C-alpha cells in the first residue's frame, strides 16, 4: 500500500534526512520525500499498520530534524 502525506520541511538537505529516517523504520518498504512539493510518499510493507508505522516515522524524523512536520 502506498500513501502520500503533506509535510513541512525547511530545506532539501532536511528532506533527505527525513527520507533516510523514514526508510529506516520497520514497516516502511520505501519512502520518498520531496522538498519542492512538501510531500512524503510512503510504501508500506505487506501487512503493516500504516497508522502505527507513520507514528514511528514521525518520531524518527523528529530525531533528525526536530522542526519538521508530517500531517497524518
């Protein structure tokens, strides 16, 4: 399953850090963060609970970029 989320990130480098953090979370098969469109596209692993996974993604992203936001 793939979903798109609106995000708020300050720069392209921060977007890359968020993308790497999202990809490291269990349940995320792939993630792409676009600074230009302010969107995060996430592909979830088979059987993953997208709500729980996105909470973990948000937590991981806040560790690398504390002022970022993902609108769940």
